[in-house]
């Protein structure tokens, strides 16, 4: 029995020893392979930094407004007896658009105007008689009061008739008509929207820290979603004199010529206030920069000389991780204010597998090239 247990123990020790020995041998072989394998070389595309002018901008958003815009309505109630416009018409200033039935008021006006010559003649005659001493002053005053009262009644009736007419307060374009001939209107009923679209306006806000960089008549570019490839030119026409103490923002208004009528009120717009150009700046494509919570960095390609297996000197390329500071981004470009200088060669693609000191090889790849037009689906 003891002999059998000894044999089993020896067999177990042999099995465990073989397993341990195999693992030690495997690790030794792996370590030898890793020690002797060639250094990995990662393919990358690069971009050589060149100094160029940079035009800084202040970005803002807002909504397009007309130069003048109003929804027309009537002051009095009544039935529409004439319509002098159609939806979408171009209207002149003071043009009659709509009139309510005013037949009673016009009849009263004609009656009062018929009495006016007689009242005026009687007043003038009494003045002559008073000058001769034939009548008293009270009689002259009574006839003058009658005459002046009749004049006031005529003016009142004319104003009443005018209030039953709707005229354009300024020249512009009307929208869709909301009323019809013969319709009974209540005071305040919306008739049509009238807008002067010859010049459009954009109101937006900028931080108070940028107030020193803006001024009246400063050029500005406006972009709207309806025309993504066409920026509209304008200029700053007004700056609010007070800063909102709660938000620290200041309101700015820009005028945009709208001669072709492409801009419409209510459009969402992005504004870019053009600031003076800065010369000899480092501008990089954003794809070359790695943006993290701890800052921005790029990989700069450097050239080193080392010996190969045969002892001959060879030149290889390695990357060095450099921390940069980006002040502004516009489209696909980023303005770098520190960390790089003209002539540096930075990695454009392939950064994911890189670390500080990695060996790289340069390849040609146009996959990051931005096409002039988006591909058709």
C-alpha cells in the first residue's frame, strides 16, 4: 500500500513539474521573441506647418428681422366693401388696402357739408352787421359757434371714415391675406402681414469681454440654413449702450441688404463679426489635433540617426507628443497660438496607435481631404 502511494506521489510531482517547466520555457521563448523582434513602424500622414494670415471672428446666433414689419388690423368693426390687394403684392406707402362699409358716415358728411356754406355766410354777415352796430355781440358769438361746430363735425366724420380704411403705413410686401370681401370684422382682426424687406436686420448678443473688438459699421457675414454655400454681407448698425448685468451680454444689431429678396424674417442665422487679420500665424487642420479634457496635443515628426544590425547608420522618423494651445476654430482649421512653429511636421492621421517616441513611416492618403461638394447619396 505504501509503495503504491509513493508511486502515485511521484507521478503527480512529475506532472506538476512538467507543467511548470513548460510554462517557464514558454515565457522564456516569448521574452526572447519580443526582445529580438523589429521595432514596430506605424504608417501616418503628415502636414508641414506654414505661417499664414488668420482672420479672427466673433461668432453669434440670432434671428432675421425685417427693417419694418407689422400685422395690419382695423380699429372699427364693420363689413368689408372693398379689397385693393392680393396675397404677396408689393405695396406702396399710404396705399389703400381695405375699406369697411361707411355709407352712413358718408351720408352724414354730405349733409354737414351742405350746411357749411350757409353757416359760413351767416357768420360773415353777422360780423359785418356787428361792425356797423346793428346787432349785439351775443348774436355774432352764437353764429360763430354754430359755424365752428359744423366744421368740427365735418372733421370728425372724415376721421371716422378714414378709420374705416386700412392703408399701408410704409412700402413693402404683404403676406397671405386673412380676410375676404363681405366679411364682418371685429376691431383688432388680423388682416395681413406687411414687411419692408429691402434691408433685413439681425439682433444677437456678444459677451461684454468682446465689446472692445466691435464697432459701428464693422463688416459681418451672415449664414442661413436655406443658403448654406452663400454668406450674406452686412455691417453693425447699432450697439446697445447697456450691458445686461445678469448675463454679462450686450445686444448688437446688424443691417443686411436684401436686394434679391432671399432673406426672410424669422430665419435662424449665424453671424461672424470680421476682426482685423493677424499675420504669420500657425493654422492647422483640426484632424491633426487631439482634443482631451486635459488639453490639446499633436504629434510632431522628428528625424533620428541610429545604427542597424550591421552597424551602419540609418535615419528613422519618430514622433514627439507636444502640448499646444488653440485659441479659435473655424470650419476645419484651428488657430494654434503656442506649441508649434512654422516648418514643424505634424501627424494628420494615424495618431490612435501612437505614443511618445513611436517610430513612424510616412504614407500618402487623401481620405482626409475635404471635397468641394458633398457626395451624392
